C-alpha cells in the first residue's frame, strides 16, 4: 500500500486528511509537534506512525522521513501542510517576530519537508513520488491586513512550480491545493467573531471535502497530475474580492 507523510497532522486540515487516508488504507506518517495529539489521531492503527517533529528543524524532519521509510520501505506522497497564522494588521503594525515566524514555518518548514521528501523520492527504488503543497486562496488574492500569510503563500506557489520542474527527471510530481474557508477550529472562531459583531458569517465548507480532494490528487497514476487545484466554500468572496 502507498505511503504518505502529512505535516501539521495534529489538527485542522492535516488531521482531517490523515483520517481520510487512514480510512482508505494508506500507510500514514503523522508529523507535528504535539505527540499527544498525534497519538489521538493514530488511535492505535497499524497503518499510522506518529512522528513528533517541528518542521522548522531540518534535522528533525529528515529524521522523521528516515523513521517512516525505515518502517514502510518508501515514501510515495508528501502532503506539505503545516502552517501558521499570525496576528493581522498593516505592515507597519506587524511585529517583526511574527513576520520571522511566518517565514520560518510557512516557507522554511515547507522547504524542509519538501527537501527531505524529494531526497528520498529521488533515490528510492522505484524512483519517484508526489509532493502536494498546501497553498491558499491567499496565494492568489489577499485579504486586507494579511501581509505575512499572503507573502508566504505566494512563496509556496514558487516552491511548487520549481519542484514540479526539477522533479520531472526523477518522476517526482509536485502540485498545489489552494483552500478557502474549510471548517476548522480557526475558521469556526472567525465565524463566531463575525456573528458577535453583527456581521454575516463567511461561507464555510466541510474540512472532509478538502481531505478527499487531497486523496484524489495523491491517488492519480504516475502518468496523470493535478498541478493546481482550488477548493473553496461555494459562495466565499474570492472571485472579485478586494
């Protein structure tokens, strides 16, 4: 059975995606900082392996990939998902520490996981694999006050395109899923905040729909590839948003 590594697997989109892949019978490596939460996701299933690590620590990520492939033999897919939101505001209101954290996780962490996965996929037998980066609607159109998040997600798109091109000689396909308004604790809190202010809550889709989209991207045969996919709540303000 195919093997996937999911970063940010302890909550939100990563956790929902892990559940879908585990139920589909994949061998799933669960990577995040919180070992206790990963244990809950794994729930004792034989096809799950918890890999506590911080994506900003390259050595830790490389160790996690080594542990996963040591157990399951290879790595077929990376869902490069881990990311953070920092407090929003105008650029002159942003704490430089928040900017640095955004770069470290949303770009540095993505780079580290992709680097470790690419190295394994390039050298395993049979060669190849698939890297799916979690972009965002913000990789195309920003929300006001989102300079940190938006800048990093545009960077993810550059990473995806470079990996897609550089991976071709090694049968490594790289694509990106851009997600808008999936139901996670974070988005639920945004909706509750809007209601408290007397505003209309934003349209939200179920996070399981995102997870199934990732499964579809990951399950394609080697000769087929989704370079970019946008999945969002049907009526969210994306087309024409400013």
